[in-house]
C-alpha cells in the first residue's frame, strides 16, 4: 500500500543531512529566500556539495516556499546544475563551431579515449566526469577544455594525457 | 472594447483578450492545443498560428492580444500547411500503445490530427514507460504527451497544488511530478484536474480503462460535500464507466475533488442493497423480537411485505405510545424532495415534530446562532462572489482543502492570483495554512481547541482599540453594541493569548490583516460548531462581521461551509424538529395553521404540536431509556457517526423497532429491523441545495440495482399505505401522496415554502442558477443575503464570554483529542470504503500525534497506538507529525470498530443547539507493542520525499 | 596618491590565465620584492590587453614595451634587466606581427598599424579593473555626474536617441527608442537589466568589457536608469563568467562605498543600485524574456510577445533589457555628445563595434572598429591573414544565430543595413573564419547540435524541429543521406523560421538555409556521392558506409 504510505509520511519528511542543511542555509543567507533567488541558491548549493541531492532540493523547496516541481524543473534546466553526483573533477569539452573548426573533434576523440568515458559518465574511481559544454567564450584559443574552473586553450590531442594527469 | 477583423468579419473584443479568445467568443474556431479558456495562455504548441496583416511570421493566436484595427486570417492554405507541419512534428514521437483497443472517445489531439488528414506514424519506439505511476486513479503514459503543459497549468491554476512540472529542456523536455517522484509523493490530491485538461490521454483515468467509451453523459450533482460540484457521469451499458468534468458546471467548472471524480464506484458495489430485508422474527409467530442481543437473521422479502410491516408496526406504536414515541431521521445525502417527504411523513401522517438529521451533529449551532443575530442561518455569500471581491479571508475551524476541496482550491487561487490575504485559525497546521503564510501577507493562528470565543473576542478587542471597526455601519444596521463593547473590554490581548495559546503579536497581526483588508469573508465549519459553546462561537463570528461592516456586501459575509451535499436542503425542507420547510417555526401559530391547511386530511388532521420535537442527540439517548420506541432512519449511520457510539449502540439496541432506508448494509443495519433498499444519487432525479443555497439538479444516470427504489418513491409509497391503513384521505391542496416524479414534488415544495417559491425543475433544466430565497417564478434568486438590512431587521450583537470545553485533560487523561475528517473518506465511510481507489490511498485510520508526544510515549514510526477516554478506546496507526501541537491528537471516524474515534467522543451538548462537543475530549495515549508490518521505514521516504512540509506556494 | 617609476601590467583575461598569467604575475611580484623595487614599480594583473597570439602579455610603461608570450621563468630576466637595469629584454618582446593593431594608443604611438578606434575599449588594458580610483582618473563617472547634475532625464534620453545607438546584443534595436518606451510605460517600478549572458558561440566581447572595465557598465546602467526613471538594475551574467562576476561585484561594492551607487547620487534625489545575478548554464537565457524568467527564478523559457519587456518585463514591470556592449556606449555618448558619436561608423549604424575574431586565421581575439568595415579588411588587417596560407572558404557571422556566408560576400560592409539587405545576420559580432578544410555540412551539423542542445523545449517547431534537422545532418555526415533530405531540411527550416516562439528557433533556420543556398553542391556531394569534399566528415574516411548511429558524434 504504497499510496497510503505516502500519505502517512507527508507530515514528516526525513530530515536533511547536516551538510545539506548547512549548504542551503549558507546559500539562503547569501542570496535570500525570494523566488528570484532560486537559481543563485541552487548554484551555490551545487558548488558546495558538488551536485544537488534530493534532500537539498527538498530543503531549498522548503526554505523558498516553492513547489518541488519548480525547484526540480529548474535544477534540470540549467547545465551548471546537476542532480547526479559528479566525479572529483568535471571535464567540460566545448563542442561549438569555433572550437570545432580549429581541431576540436580530434581533441574530443583524444579526451574520450584518455578518459574512457562517454559524455555524462563518471569514471569508476570517481575521479572524472566528462560532459560537453556550449561555448564558454574562450574561442580565440580553441579548442578549449574546462576542468573544474580552469580553462585550457589551444589544446592539441597529444597534450590531453598530460593535462589530465594534473588532476588527481 | 477593441475592434478588429477576423476572416473579414468585424469583431469587438475586450482589451487584453487574445485573438484566440476573441475568435472563440464569436464562434470562430482556431485550431489549438495548448490553449484552454480556463488556463493562462502558454503559446507552446503553435497550432493556433494565424496570419496578421503586417506581421512577418504568423503569430500564435492564443497569446496574441487583440489590437485596434488588427486584420486576422485564420484559415489560409499557408496556415493549413503550417498546422499540418506542427501536427506532424507532434506525431513524430507519439506512441499510443493502447490504440486501437476500444478506448475512450477520440481525444482533442487526435481530432485535430484527423482534421488535417494525418495519422499517428507506425513503428515509433516508445521513449517512456507506459503506465508509469502507481496512483490508483491516474494513468500516466508520457509517450502520448505533446508537452502542451495544460496539466502543469491545471495543477497550478485550478488546483493550486503545483505537482506537475517540466524537467530537462529541448527535445528531452518531459513532464514530471514533483522532483520526479510518484504523484502521491509529490503532494498530489488526485483531483484529476490534470487528467481533465490533458488533450491527448497521456494522463488518463485509470478506473475507466478497459470499460469502453461512454454511450452517454449525464450531468448531475456530486453526492459528497456541500460544495455542490456538477459533473458528468459517463454511462455505458447502464454502468458508470467514469466521471468527466462539465465545463459549464456553475460552481466548479472543470474542477472536482478526488471523491467527486473518482469516488463513484460504490454505486456498483456488490454489497448494494437490492431487495427489502426484514428480520425473520417479524414474519414469524407473534412477531416478538428474540430476547437478548441480536435481532436475528435477515430475510429478503418483497416491497409489499416490508412496507406493510412497517406501516403496521408504526401505527401500532403510535397508537400504544403516542406519535412522539416515534422519531424520524431524514438524510442530508438525499434530495430536497425526499427530505420534504420525510418531514411531511413525520408531521402530517405520524403526527410528530420528532424529525431531525445529521445537521444536528454539524451546523445546528450555526443555524441557531445566525438566526439569533441575523434572523437566518445560512452562508450569506457565494464562493464566486468571495473569489471576485474579497480582499481578505478568515478561515476558522474549517479544513477547507480537505473537506470542501474545490472551495479550498479556489481559496488558494484567490491568494495566488488575486493576492487575497488569508488568516487561518486552526489548532492544526492544515494544508490551507500554507497559504496563510507571511510570504502571502497572511497568518496561521494555532489556538487551543475550544478557545474560539476568547480568540475572536481578543481580535475584536484589538480592532476596537485601533478604531478599525465600522462605526457608521454599526450605528445604522445593528443593535446591542454597548453590551459587546463592555464584554470586549475584558479580553485584552494578553488574556486572549493566555486562553488561546496564540502569542500576542500574532493576535495583533491577524486583527490588522482581517480588519484592514475589506471586504473580508469568514469561513467556518466544524471547528467552530461542534462545541458545547457552538452557538456562542457562531455568535462571536456574527459579532465580528457586523463590527467590521462586512455583512450584506460582496466579498464579505458569514460563510459556514455546510457539510453534506444536501444538508442545506434537508434543513430547508423542514427536516428539523422546530421548523416546517423554509424555517417556518412550529411555534408560530400562523405557520401551523398554514401547514394544517395545506396538509389537511378529511378527518381534521393533521394535529401539529405547538412545541418543537426532539433532536437526533435526544432521540437516540431517549430510545435507550425506552421513551422513543421506533426510529425511521433514512441514509444515516449513527453507529459510526454519533458521539460516544458505545452508548449509541446500547440505545439502539434498546429501541423496539428501527427501520433503516439505506443503500448498503451499514454498521447501523445491525440494529435495524427492516432494511429498505434506497437508491444512490446516480439512480434518481431530484434537487440538492449546496452550501451557497444554490438549488441544483441531480439526474438519474443508471437504473437502481435489483428492486431498489428511489427514496422519494419509497417514502411516498409508505405514505400512501399509512393513509390507507388508517383510512385517512387527503383534503388540503398539498395533502396527497401520489407523486409522478420529483419535479411534481418540487412544485408542492414551492407552494408551501416561500424561499423556494420560484424553484422548479423546469427552471433548473433551463439553466437558471437559483440561490434561495427565490421568491417567485420570475425572481432571480439571492446570491448575497442581508443586503440593506438583516433578515431580522437590525443585526444583533451578543456579548459572549469564553467558556471552557466540557471535558478538559487531567492526570488520568492528559491529552486533548480533536477529530475530523480526511479528504479521501466520507464520515462512517460506508460509501468511500467501498470505492476501490479511495480505499487504496487511505486504507485505515491514522491518528496524528506530535513528535514530542511520540517520543514521550515511546512511539516508533508508524506504530499502532491505543487511545482511551472515559467512554471507550480505539486502536489505530499513528502518524507522527507537527500538524498537531504537543498535547493534541487528531483522529477520524471513517473506519468502523476499534478504529473509530467516536468510541471516545463525549456526548456533551450545546444547550441551545444540542450539537455534541465532538471537537474536544480528554484522552490517554499509549503505544501498542507488536508493530504492524507496514511500518517498514525506507518505503515512506521513497514515496514522499517532499512531503507536506514543502509548501505549494507561489509559482 | 603614490606615484611609481614603472607600471607593469600583466594580461589577466582567462585566455592569459589559462596560459599561466597568474604564475607570471606572482614571479614578477617576488622578483620585484627581492630586488626591493616595491616602492618604484607598480604591478597589476589586468583584463584583456588586446587580441594577440602572444599571451600572456607583460606591458611596461612608460616605455610601452610589450613582452609576450611570457613564461613564469622569464620574470626574473624582465625584472633584473628591464626594471633594474633599464634594458628591455629583446628576446621576450612580442613580435610586431603578433600584436596586430591592438592597443589603440600603443599602436598609434608606434605608428605601425591602422589604429582601432577605441571608444569602448578605451580603458581596457590601461587601468586596473579592480580600482575605482583608476576608473575615475580615466574619466569614469564623469558622464553620470554630468547627466544627473546638468541634464534632465528627457535630455539624456534625447541624446541617446540622437546618437543613433543600436543594440549590440544581436537584434540592432535602437536603444534610445527602447529607453523611451520604458520611460513612457506605466509601472510601479522600472528596471534596467543588463544582458550579460553572452553565450553565443564565438562571442566574448561582453566578457572582456566586464573584466577589463567593469565600472563602465555600472555607470552606464545608472545613466540609463536616470533616463527612464528606474532605480534598480540587474546584471544577468553568465554563470561561467566567474572572473567577470568577481570584478563586477567588486566594482559595485566600490561604487556603493563611494556613493556612486545608492540613494541620492551626486546630491540629487536620484538613487540607483545594481544587483548581480549569475545564470546557471543556458544559452536561451540570453533571449531577453527567457532572461527575465530566469531572473524570477524559473526555467528560461521565452515568453510570448507582445507584451514586450518595455511594458511588462521583470516582475511585470517596464524593463529595458540592454546588452553589455550597448550599455558601454552610453557614458561616452553622454560625455561627448551625439554628434561626436555619429562621426564613427555609418549613418545608419553609427559608432564602433566589437568583433571577436577566430577560426583559421593568424591572430584571434577582440577588436573594436567602426561599423561598415568589410570582412576582407578584418581578415587581412586585424587577423593577419589566413593561417598556414589557407584561403577563406566561408565565415560564420554573429555566432550560431548569425549566418554562414561564402567567401564571395567578403567585401560586403559589415553593418546592420547592408547585412540585412543580404539576409545575413550580424548578430553578436562574432566572426568565425574558416578555410578550405571546413565542411559546410559538418559545420551546420555542429550548429544544429548546438540549437538542439539549447532549445528550451517550449514550442513544437523548435523542440522537435532542431532535433529532426540535427538527426538528418548527422546521418548525411555519416553517409546515410536520402535524396529527399534537402527538401526535409527546407521544410524544417520553414517551420522553424515561421512558427517558432523565439529567436532561437527562428534563427536555427538560418544555417540550414545558408547550407542549402550557398553550399548546395557540397551537400549533394555528401548525399548523392557519399563523399565529403572538404574531408572533414566521417564519411570521407569511410565512404558509402551507413551511419554509425549510437556513437556520440562530438568535436
Ligand atoms: N472528505 C470529506 N469531506 C467532507 C466530509 C467528510 O466526511 N469527508 N464531511 C462533510 C461534512 S458533513 C462536514 S460537516 C464538513 C466538515 O468540514 P470541516 O469542519 O472542515 O472538517 P473537520 O475535519 O471536522 O474539522 C475542521 C477543522 O477544525 C479544526 N478544529 C478542531 N478543534 C477546533 C477548535 O476548537 N476550534 C477551531 N477553530 N478549529 C478546530 C480541526 O483541526 C480541523 O482542521 O466536511 C464535509 N466534507
Ligand atoms: N467524531 C466525529 N463524529 C462526527 C463528526 C465529527 O466531526 N466528528 N461530524 C458529524 C457530522 S458534521 C455529520 S454531518 C455526521 C454525518 O453522519 P451521517 O450522516 O450518519 O454519515 P454518513 O456516513 O454520511 O451517512 C450517510 C449514510 O447514507 C447512506 N446513503 C448515501 N446515499 C444515500 C441515498 O441516496 N439514499 C439512502 N437511503 N442512503 C444513502 C450511506 O450509505 C451512509 O451510510 O457525522 C457526525 N459525526
Ligand atoms: C536565442 C537568443 C539568444 C540571445 N542571447 C543574447 C545574449 O547572450 N546577449 C545579449 O545581449 N542578447 C542576446 N539576445 C538578444 C536579446 O534578446 C535582446 O535583444 C538584447 O539583449 C537586447 O539588448 P540590445 O538592444 O542592447 O541589443 C539573444 C536573443 C536570442 C533570440
Ligand atoms: S500552443 Fe500554440 S498552437 Fe497551441 S493553442 Fe497555444 S498558441 Fe495555439
Ligand atoms: S490529480 Fe490534481 S493534484 Fe494531482 S497532479 Fe493532477 S491536478 Fe495536481
Ligand atoms: S501530459 Fe497531457 S496535458 Fe500534460 S503536457 Fe502532456 S499532453 Fe499536455
Ligand atoms: S468538492 Fe465536494 S461536491 Fe465537489 S467533487 Fe468534491 S466532494 Fe463533490
Ligand atoms: S523557439 Fe526554441 S528556444 Fe525559443 S521558445 Fe521555442 S523551443 Fe524555446
Ligand atoms: S566555441 Fe569553444 S569556447 Fe567558444
Ligand atoms: S494554442 Fe496557441 S500555441 Fe498552443
Ligand atoms: Mo456535517
């Protein structure tokens, strides 16, 4: 009787783990709890926790007085927000035309080979998550790969291994 | 008004209206999918594109505001091609796994597809799981979804629940519930609005699947609550195969609640009574009841036998013990026509005013209180009026979203869309309290149960001090103000806070909100009425609304929400011991003379007593004392719903002869001697009067099962037999008992009931919306009462003091029990426990208990608790929640036996209205060892990650 | 104020940072410290210094010696030889060729190349972007002060109108008219929203403006607010632009502290404040109504228009959404007047324009030139020609929402009017220059992949149409073309253009059209012959093999 269980649980959702509460509290302290703060709050929590676990979404929903569907819909709309856990390092490959025409495809192939990952996947050791991104405005030095917050430009396929080696 | 041209036709439209709406209003259909007149325009599907002179590309008509001089073409070859292209794109990933199985009627989407000569492509791989959600009512198949977002908007803009949302983006966009959970875990109330608005069948009614398309739709009125929603029963082969919204429904439009939309299947339940039953002893020997306990086995019999037996027995008792030894309980579930007959049967043929019904347990205090201060006791304004005009709403003691769900949803929208300020005063953090949050400019006050007079006096004290009262209004329209002022002086905020437990600053804030946002409408229900101080509570609210000058104005008023579908009507029809139909008092000689004439019999009867009869809450105890010897009960279930049911059982047991006219062998049937099979709402014609005093038609959709007969026909038959048995003949114009149909009955009602004088089935069929008083055939009805002056002339202030509830907690019974209902069930649950989906969602009683108390009694999760009062005990599972404060527990009376709170309740009565104090008694609670298997932790979490605490606030 | 003998600037834009600028800066610092030169030498990490291939740059004033690319290890030499001994280090100096005509004042001083005309970038690279004092020393907040104390809002508005300034965010809508509409609209409040979402592939002009001269934006918004009667401004800034965010944040704090933001500015009763709001990764949020939705905390789904933001914008109030670059023009206009402004550019497109250069050219980066310059001029003068001796095959203008134009159009003046005549979109000013090795089918496939990825999903034509168009192009590029693919793409382009709710879907049609119009033969070669003439597509290597679907095609 799953439905009945749902009804029963309505009154007391499981309390959020302390790190989640702390992350949301800090984000709300910085950005406020008005509706317009939703995206900055989610971004801040995402940065701090690495992603947005269900408990974080629920906590944000509670604090901003906003339906879960809206919080979730927003979390799944913006690419900088993730509802899935990610690896320690986020490897973002720019897949847009300016990078593409200056050799992006070969860098991409090298990157995928070196990581052994398809886009969206996280390595078994939790070290890397590989995703593609739209232009990040560094096209003058394309092809570009962003690892965490660092932008690496003018990449050639043979530099890829060494570049990844810098991220433990 | 804006003038424009559509397809060469000159058109005038309201400024701000869309081209699509303007066209629609002028009979021009522009193909559309994502648009719906009830919902905010979205502009996503692009089917509604039109050509506008001067525009480079064809804009979407649904989002395009009309502009002066605009020249629009809606049908050109280019537009046809464009629409075809849009439909092709929508079809590209559309998979209907159910086609071509005889499903329901063609969907809106498929109609356009066919119109443009297209068809769903074959061999498309489904992208989503079919039947993806465990909700027992709603079937989800996103392979048919065209992302029109009507469901999202319906849930937000009609229901105010914000369950559906969109996730991902671009081609991957999809509709998800909550944070991508199951519907019920995302706070879905299963109202089905999303289904009703879905144009593709991606959301579908689960209960209707496989039952085939409807052959016809019958518009009728919901059988459950006093909101009075109209709906279409979809019928096929004499069975209800589903319920659909009727967009023209005057009260509710497309909206319904879970019971109205999905709680209909009890009608075809195998336990329906199909044949009269009598106890074997009645057919045997001397007809003496077997000694000791049970009344013996049932024997199915024919109507003649059963009714003749009833006639003989009632006449015998009447002759032996007098007419006042018989009590008649009418039914708020039955039609006006039927209740009129019950009143007539009791008064004219039996000769007693001992006629009452569950209104006694419900709004008796409202009716009495409002009659005292205003002269008439009903909801003064309509929901539509309040939605349109109120600037503040004060809900006190009404769990509106669960008990009057469609009004509850409407109030949410008033807050969300019109910025109405909401104050809720309820000991529990009920759902609507979310909308009384400071972020909406509102407030939730959590007073102690039974402290409403102190609360309202405290608020009035503050209002008076601040000078927010309407002195001119008081001066012109009211009397008795001085007395009130004197009394209010004794309720400074500090004292009010002490009695109610509401902090002083909240009292100030609430007073300011309700006083300074005018007009303000008050809503109340059982939290106010079911107290030994019920009448006082009502008088206090009456005072408040006069003090603020909120009576007789649009958007204001006193708005007691009547509970049963026809409790208003049953009262109107004289199913009360003190009044004839239309509240004509039995103590009034003129009224007695009038009815004596109308109902005159050739033998000089009827004899109409000068004093009122007995109430439900007197009849049953007196049956226990042998004073009442026979009860004729229509559609009521006192064994589950009266207070202190252990006592009720003893009383009924002691009663000589009980006739029960029911649709099920209810719990009360155990105590009956004759069981007459009546018919459910879907099987008969008649009228119900909703809480807004709006008279509406109920129409027969299917035939009754077996030999069951419409209740009016049974009562009329009984009346004819009583006449014949006693050898009496009708003489007065309304004295006869030969009725061809309920319409004819209504004509009789109209003839003797001034407030129904203009009501007729014919007018209702024509679509007239009639709020009583309807003073004549041409009278339009009266949506707002007390305009200009009160029914009694001047409104009267009553100076009321706080009195504590009858039974307060002590060392032995340290907790307060308050009781009420849940959205999925109906009172004793005879109907809703026989509705498959409702039972699946809520299969047993749950007792709400605060986490602090749970810890104190060592309660662990969803464990069973034993709750004990001086009168009995109950056993039910606990739900640990801060919806209740520490020291307070909440239970319901929807399940029989050990799970019923009425084992515990106290039959202490309000001295004026005789309503029992259901809402407060003292109890003790303990955890019961041996846990139930269902209490597996994890499961609950998986099903409800967001839960109640995530408010469905602004969007 | 302290004065220094030497001013050392290190280019600190992300490109430079990505190439080690931070380390260079730190090494220079420690070397200066070691030599005890702190009192004489000022060291600054600045924003964009100019388009060059020689990053990171170290520029030393007053000599105007430019080093680049500089490695951290070179720092010691620069300090030792140049700063301590006064001998510029010959071997580290950036070759003239690589510098192009970047730093207007620098190249003018050298007299070697045609100068860019720097109105917007006038301070870029010359000031410390994190110093309000620097900004004020370089004419900063003068325009705001003059406007507030000497002009009525109506006069400011007229001046902007008279300048002929047109929006630089892509659509070219006259900015003065937009402001006037907001000024005239009724509302409880009005808002200035700076569109700094810059997500157009190949576009990074706004980022460089914000990174190198953030106060200019703050000042411009305050002036615009004064003109329309708005008291609040929001900068909606791309979430990825962390440095620009940090610099703007600092600028706003400094301006508040200096009472250049806040109530009663310049002793008048006009108050204005600016709030920063970072996006979270969605190209569509550059579209002004999607941006407003996002600012309100929702999914970035464009609204239906009308009503336009000028009447019903943020929270339903009249709102001017203005691009960063557009705003940057306002202080100079107010300071020097509309007539002065009109001396730049063409009569219908006055002023200068920022272009981002990239692709197969020798020098990439940002330039500021007058409207009306031709693509050929840009390539030969500023980009120093095609890379590796290649030749121009096509250019993609204005980011993905612009046009793919063949080499034959390279002599068309780049301004709104001329481009519009040819049905070419100027867009954001991105110029992606491609040589003979670029395949038009492949390029358009990559563009459609972008649209597919960035479509918000609200309306049918774009949500489904971009997906279908991308699938067709992917198939064609893999050798699985059908004879009717061209017709299908044409139909999809038509639906996208005619029926989409917003510019994203509408412009997604453009590359499809351009492909079929200008590169039809190349498309046919893929479909009918199974070859990629440019040798870029997968099928060139594996002709006649059907599509290998399932393998994500990226890069
Ligand atoms: N689903 C469903 N709907 C129903 C019914 C049903 O059985 N099921 N029954 C119908 C009928 S007949 C009726 S009368 C109505 C009843 O409708 P309601 O009166 O709304 O329902 P209840 O649950 O009885 O109680 C209402 C509220 O009173 C609060 N309350 C308890 N004690 C006090 C108090 O001392 N003061 C105040 N101010 N509040 C208090 C409770 O917390 C509860 O939220 O519902 C009708 N609608
Ligand atoms: N503890 C507690 N007890 C309460 C309350 C409370 O708040 N707390 N509330 C009280 C209130 S407000 C009310 S109104 C009462 C309600 O008390 P009741 O009226 O006794 O409750 P229902 O369960 O609605 O009973 C209606 C019966 O009518 C039958 N019925 C339905 N339709 C028809 C029909 O068309 N014809 C016939 N012949 N029978 C039909 C149903 O099967 C059902 O058994 O309960 C009261 N009891
Ligand atoms: C899909 C799409 C993306 C856009 N992205 C941007 C952007 O990143 N930055 C920008 O300033 N304008 C962008 N625009 C244009 C804006 O909608 C708007 O026209 C502009 O911000 C107005 O400023 P302007 O008048 O100064 O140009 C975009 C438009 C569309 C349709
Ligand atoms: S979604 Fe588009 S086509 Fe559908 S009704 Fe709205 S505007 Fe018309
Ligand atoms: S059934 Fe009602 S509450 Fe549930 S999702 Fe649909 S509209 Fe919302
Ligand atoms: S589920 Fe139905 S109503 Fe909801 S978006 Fe899909 S097609 Fe529209
Ligand atoms: S709100 Fe009341 S009348 Fe309406 S559907 Fe629900 S139970 Fe029936
Ligand atoms: S055109 Fe594309 S981006 Fe624009 S509203 Fe439609 S789906 Fe969204
Ligand atoms: S295209 Fe890759 S960074 Fe701009
Ligand atoms: S009906 Fe207008 S876009 Fe869907
Ligand atoms: Mo009731």
